[in-house]
């Protein structure tokens, strides 16, 4: 059985690869759980100076694996204990799980190490959330960015609105989230969504050269620089994630969301009715 996350450490640079290329690295629950573990370990490992997040193959992350929405992680002890019980499908427990998933983005954004998203192909939904949570984003000309949430009748998760608004401002963030249009690499650079666009065959070399500069820098100073930047945002992230989890759970109860997910599976355009 293949690992959902590939991990390699090279002289202080930890590279984490989402490993589900058959579905463009769509984020499954096991992948999210392992990514949380890897990021927690990286945050506390003095041997890790920089974290680079990317995807195997030609995609960064095409969003959540909608074919597995609601499927519990079999390795989770709590889920295993309560599997099949109605309480696990209730809004409160599902909201807690969604908020827990948000720890991936929280760690990328707040851990005392620089984090870099190296993006080829789509960064959609959860993929966009993880990319914007990182400190830096380096993109290939093949990269595209879209929130995708409104396309499935959802409001978003993994802190997307919080981090996106910090990068592109409130008006552009509303446009990106509400319309779910695709943003190509050049436009992403223009609006400040990415740090740099690099030719596809040079993307890894360029990203790793930048990561090496950071890894060779003063880790304690970089930790406190990052802490200062996060503190400057002046927002209660925990309260935000509570609200975000409740809102997306409310969205998933709507007929529009159910219709959108069914339409996605049937490869047709959804018909939204506002119910």
C-alpha cells in the first residue's frame, strides 16, 4: 500500500509530497491525517529548517477527494470506536473533524519554520487553502488556482478565507471565493497570490535554491520574524476556524451542495436552487 505522503529531508529542507496523482492529489482523510503528523513533527524537529509542500506528478492538489467525503479514517481511534454510531454523522462531531483538518493549514502558517508551496497544475479547494497558508508560493506556468468551494455549494475550509484575504485583500478574496474562477500563473503573480513563476523544468531547482537560502539563515531569528508576522495579523484564528467549520457544515446540509456533489460525480453542470 503506497504512502499518502512522501517525505524526504535534505540538509534541513523537508519536502512533503501529496501522493495521490491518479486523482491529481485530491486530499483524502488518510492523506490529511498523515500530513498533520508530518507537519507537527517538522514543527518540533530542530533538524528541519524549511518545509516545501508539493504534489507528485503534474498537480499540486485538486481539492478534497469528494468520492470519500464523510468516510472516517480507519486509523483514527475515536472514529474506529464510534464507527456506525449516529453521533459521528451529526453536525457537531463532523464540525470538530473539519476544524481538526484545519490544523494542516495552521501548522503551515504558524510553525516556526518557513514553509513553501511548490505548485504545478491545479491548486483547488483544499489545495488553494494549503498553498495560501504557506509563507511563499512558487509556481510553474502550468499552475492554476481556484477556490472551487462555491462550485460544490460550500463556504470553504482549511482557513482559506483567512489566509487568502491576508494575501490579496478583501475585495479580491471575495471574488476568488464567490466566483471560483481559475487564476493562471501570470495573474496569480500579478495579484500577489504567488511569489514567483518559474519555468516548469526549472521549478524544483529554483524553489530549492530559495529554500536553501532560508535553511542557511538564522533559524531562531526566522522563527521570531514569522511569529511577529502572524501576531501582526491580529485575528483570533481559533474563533475563525470554529465559525468556518460551522458554516461549511451548514452548507453541506443544503440541497444545492448535494446537487453539486452529484453533478461533479456525473460530470455535468450543477443546477443551484438556493435551498
